[in-house]
C-alpha cells in the first residue's frame, strides 16, 4: 500500500509528514509518500507486478494527490512497473482557469506547467504528465469512469461527495478552493480551524461591512457576500476573534479565481499597514510572482484574469490530446 498527503485514512493535517506504518486490517506495509520521501524508492516496488492508483482528486493544481501520482509514474517508469489509474470525476468539471505554472516555482503544489484549475480528471492528467513531462514514461492504463461525460458537474454524477482531506469537507469547499487557497499565502485566515475552511476569510483588523461595500461595487455574477466573524481553533489567529466575510457561490457562473483574487486585492488595499504577504508560499501557489505583483500594482481582478487568455488557449490545445470523455 502507498499513501499520499494526509495518510492512508486521509486524516492527517495539511503539510503534516506521515511515517510509513503497518496497516492494521491487512498487515501490509503502507509506504508513505508524504514523509521521508515524496517519490517511491526502488525497494518499494519489490514483488509488485502493477501499481493501482485509486485517488479522488479535486481538479486544482495546488492539491498534492495528483503530484504524488506523477512521482509514482516517474518511479514506476524507471523500474519498469506498469501503472493503472482508476479514474474519478473532476468535481469542478472541465472549466480551466488561472495562470500556468512557471517551472522555476515547481514544488509539491505544482510539478508541471498547467493552470490552477486544469479541467482534467486524474486519469487525463496522468496521461498528460506521462506523455509530456515524464523522463521515463510508465506503461499507463486509465480505467474510465462509467457513464461520465466531459463537462458534467459533480451534482450530475449523482455521487455523494466524500471529504478528500480534513480541510476539504464539502463540495462547496472544493468549489471555492481554486481561488480561496491563495489566502494561505497571506497573513489572513482562510478559515482553517473552523467549519468553513476556504469559504470564509478574516482577520482581527478587518471591518466586514467596509469590505463588503467595496466588493459589491464589482457586481460579480453568481456571488454573494455576507459579514462573518469567527474564532479559529487552529492555524492563523487561533483563539482570536476574526472579522471578515463568507463568500457564497450562488450559481454555476461563480468563478472562484476571479472572486477570491478580488477579495485578497480589496483587503490588501483597504489595510496596507496590516495586510502581509507570505511571498514564497503565495508565489508557489500562484505559479510565479506575477500575480502578487499585479495585486500590489492595483490591477483589477478582471484585468488579471484577462492576462491569462493566451496561455489558457495554448493549454486547451494540449489538453485536448488526452481527453477521455469527449
């Protein structure tokens, strides 16, 4: 058995290194790929004829499960071990958004030049990585999802959403995550330590009404804002009362990157003396330093989004080469 970030039971906190251990049910060794190593070592393949990857990804470049699969493809290719991916639907459908990763900023939250919201299933992303960026391509088989069609929403699949990790408890969390995760790269609380991670943002110094007044002038489609105060039990401002907002996805036209970039930018310019970047982390998430510089320069979210158009068109052409579902 192999386990990604959060461990085999998906119970460990984000970023927590997990040790390899014996599975109590089967007696098998669980090799952690988020601990002493991120990439399988040759001895982990001893006695194996095939590696089967059965993971629910969420369709966002920051989420580490897909990159664990790419490390597996690299190691298995070098070892001559075939890999089979049991595909799962992308909860965010086929929409693509966000700047491409500059490979100078590659990390465990991005190992290939793809956009933040890539619109691929895990099987399709595995195919793309294996053919374009794996130095020793593995023998890869993808078992398609039965009855799935390109562009289906999660609701249309009829499947219940099972939390994929401790801070990804709801489908609504996933729907905000492409934009809201960028808050991690600031001194603002992204709601970790509350029941609404990645759906709220706040800090002790924010005036909720003032922030909402500014955001409402932007007339976002499919988006609602309401004042929200909370006290995180963990992470940033643990035990302190934070004031801020809850962002509501009102319909399918909600665009998380557009909205959350606007939220971060509004707080950055309303509270220039209190707001702080965590620049290295923000830039790794964004894919380069460009987005942070655009926000600092006061560029609107609309202008920032428009600056991605050429790169997204190029990626769309690349993406078509690996589509399984039409």
